[in-house]
C-alpha cells in the first residue's frame, strides 16, 4: 500500500493493518488514543490514532468523524497548517505525517499571525454543524446565534461543572466559585461574533514541525470566542515562546480591551473538562481560575 492507494481506498487500511502489511511504530499522541506511525511501501508515513486495544467496541459514536470534520474545517481556512485527513473510519483516524521539530521564536511569530487569520475566517454560529467532543467527553455543538457570554456559560462551563460534581472532583466551595462566575458571565464584556477556533488549544496540541511551522492537531473545533484559544495556550506551563505568539497575533488582529482579565474565564472551560475527565487533581486549578475571574 502506498499513499496514493490509501487516499483512493481509505477503507482498506484496517485490513492491511490486520494482516500486518504495513510497518507500525508507536509514537506519542495524547492521553486517550493509541498513536502510531505507519510507514507505507513508497516510503511515505501516516499518523494514525485509534481507541486503545481491547476497548475498540467502546469508541463513542462519531468520535473520529468529529475530529476529521474539525480538522478539515480548520484546514479550509488556509491559515494555520493542519494535517490532511487521509482516512476517517469508525475505529481510527489517519492523518498526514508531520515531522516534528523544535520550538523557535520564528515559528512562534509565524504561528501567532496565522492563528489570527484562522480566527478571522469566522464561523456562521457558535457551535458547529457536527457533534462535539473535547477529549473523550461529548461537547454540545448545537449551533447558536449567541450572544457569546450566555452560550459560553451554558454550553462550555455548566455541563462540565455538573460532571465534575457527579464524579466527586469538585467540592461545594469550588462549585460555588464557578457558579458565581457563570452568574456574572455577561459582566465580563469582550463579546464578539463567532471566530473559527481550535477549541482545545492547550500547548500539547501544537505540533512544532521540522519545516519551521506550527501545526494544529487534536481539535475540538467550533465557532467560539478567539480569546478562548489564546487563553488555553497559557495553560499547563504555557506554550513555548507564548509572548511572541501573542504579540504577533495582536499585530494582525488587536484584542479587545480587558482581554488579559478575561483569560481565567476562558481557561475555566478546559480546566472543568479536566476535572470531569481526570478528577480532583485539577480541583485547585479550577478554584484558582474562578477566583481570578471573580477578582476582575
């Protein structure tokens, strides 16, 4: 099997893998899926991700189709590099292989400008025309005209607050803090029309390529607020050369007044996803972000 054949016959990939007709090399690829580099007969490589072995029957419906739809939508903007979707099957996703490289200031500056262009490509509504996932969790992508604050509070904060309560990750004190943020959500300002956003842009979902560019992977793509992507880049230690990224972004598309103060509001979404997925280890981070938001 070569790359041209795979593009023309993507449904044949599981058969070739079952019969060990393709060389497979495990690679890093996230906390949820199993990631593999496939080397084809023509020397080209493909990146694949699949549900962990022995759990394939538990793949959520539309899980890989949703990621493929988001990747194609982001790629269609022609702004930030996004891997080509080679095959999107119920049990796996195959993408263009991107040779990894090192983070550099030049790549960061180029990425910041490209991210602004991606956001400016816009979206028809908040949400999306495909089912949503963030990590392994469903995410409500029901299209909405907004306004953004109410949509964000009800579709991006409250569902994961409930799940975090249900799994015991958050106690009453943290719940009260987040509920106060949601109750004040319209006071934060900065509302804008829907931007075309990645939606899960923590630093691990930036792929610094050997070609000197930054690629976007593992999206929860939808129409949202552009400040959400930028705020998520600062989570979990922050992206390399983050100041350079933000400066380059603002040169292309300045941010609205007060954007720095809204960073913890936007970060609450992904932090609540983490308490919903991984439990109380992220409890303090949720509380810290909520307190920071309430102090604005």
